[in-house]
C-alpha cells in the first residue's frame, strides 16, 4: 500500500475524528453502508465527472479551488483503484486525501 492508501481501521479512526468521506457509488445504499461501516457522519456522494476533471485536467490552477473540500478526506470507490488515482491527483496538487484500500468491496468482505 502507498502512503495515501489506508485500511478500513485507519479510515474508521479518521472518519470518527470528523474527516469527510466521499464515495463513488453504484447505488445510494452504499452511502449508508460506508457511513455505518466507518462510523462516519460526514459522507457524500462523489461525482465521477469531478474526479475525471481533477485526474485528467492539465489546467491545475483552474481546479485548485475545486479540490480544497477534499483536504484530509477519505475517498472510497468500489474497488479502491479510482479512489487511489483521485487521491494521487490531489496529492500532486498539494492536498492530502486518503484512498480506502479495497474500496466498498473490501469493506463488505470484513
């Protein structure tokens, strides 16, 4: 795992400490599942279009203002791959965010 990937226990500690959680969802039931699994109160649906803009847009200045909300947030996707790319793109902009290793599928296996 990389320094920005965290396991479920680390995510739970951060979420319960009040860090925001952003989830790329397949269905809205997953928001509740992630919230309950991590004990998180601040859980949001993450728009894949925003992630693509941040990951692939070359105009870094134009998106810097857009990404401030993700500082110290936990990013969750179904398998952990997209969230890792997103957290890496944020890191390149100087914003620390975390990717949940294994995503929602990893949480379901616990």
